[in-house]
C-alpha cells in the first residue's frame, strides 16, 4: 500500500508467453506485511501469471523484490498440480526437510500442521485418496509448513460447492499470514480481503477497498465479470 513498507513489490513487471501473447504489461503492485489483497479479473487477465511472478517462478521483465527473510508460498488452483509425494505427511514435511530441518522435528511440525487443518489421522494416506476439499486444505498445510511471510492463493475456491467454499473461507480467515487471493468468488473476496486490485489484459486497473470494487457494476462489466 502507498506509504507503507512493502513486504513484496512488483515494479514494471512484464511477461510474454513463447507464442507472443503478452500476459503481464508493466505491472506495479505492493503488498504490506499482514495485508490481505484480492486480485480479480476475467480468465486470461494475468492473475495466475502475476502470482507466479511474485513467487519468482517466471523470468519476468522488470523487478520483483521482497523484504529480506520473507518466504513466499504459493497454492495452485488445482491441488493435483502441487501434490506429488506418496503420503500426506511426506507432502507437508517436504519443504522443512529441504530447508535442513531435522527429520523428527519436520515430522512433528507436519503433524501439527495437519491437525491445524483438520487432517489429523490422514498422514499415511496417499493424497489422491483425499476429497478435493481435503486436498485443498493439504495444500494450505504444505504452504504454512514453510512458515511464509506471504501466501499466494490461485483460485482456491475453484471446483468446490458452496458449502466447500464457505468451509475453505473459514480456514483462510483463520490464517495468521497475509495473502494475495486471485479469485472469481467476489462475495468471498469482499469477506476475506480489505484491498482489491483488478487486472485486465495484463495491466492493473482499479485499486481500492474490496467491498467497494466488487459492488461497482460498471467496473465489473468492464472487467468482464
């Protein structure tokens, strides 16, 4: 936010797909520590690409900078794009172990994370045996086991029925970490975030209080929402 020290900042960020399609065009975005920001726009607006850029998973033009020591964790729209280990606990322990955490401590952290997201007792299951809602919570547990300073959430409500969306929203509300939430679920965006940034054609458009933007029919029509 203007006037606040940014936990992460994108400055003039651009990205063009190999086929020549411009996905991001000189995007500027600042997110302060603890802030919860909604990112909205039509399909193809650049939301997912921007999250990948903030996670430094793309070779973008421009600059992405973050506060020293701040870890960024990303949760993809489809859990099956993210889960790859043979058991639930292996999924959660993977990042701590790769950071050099001792095996026993990594297991203890993983069990605590699974309990936190109501996945206790499922540690030996294969992730594919879980329901979609459980797999989405597992991805949250994996992300939070990294002890991130910022969480990037790409369409976390996709594929869930209304009850599943409300349930997942409750878990997101309980987090003690700021996040950037890319979503088409405008009511939940207004409920979970204070600030909203709109994207269209890879460019940032309106920015402001989420409740005001999602209630502005003119803005939403212009975005194709």
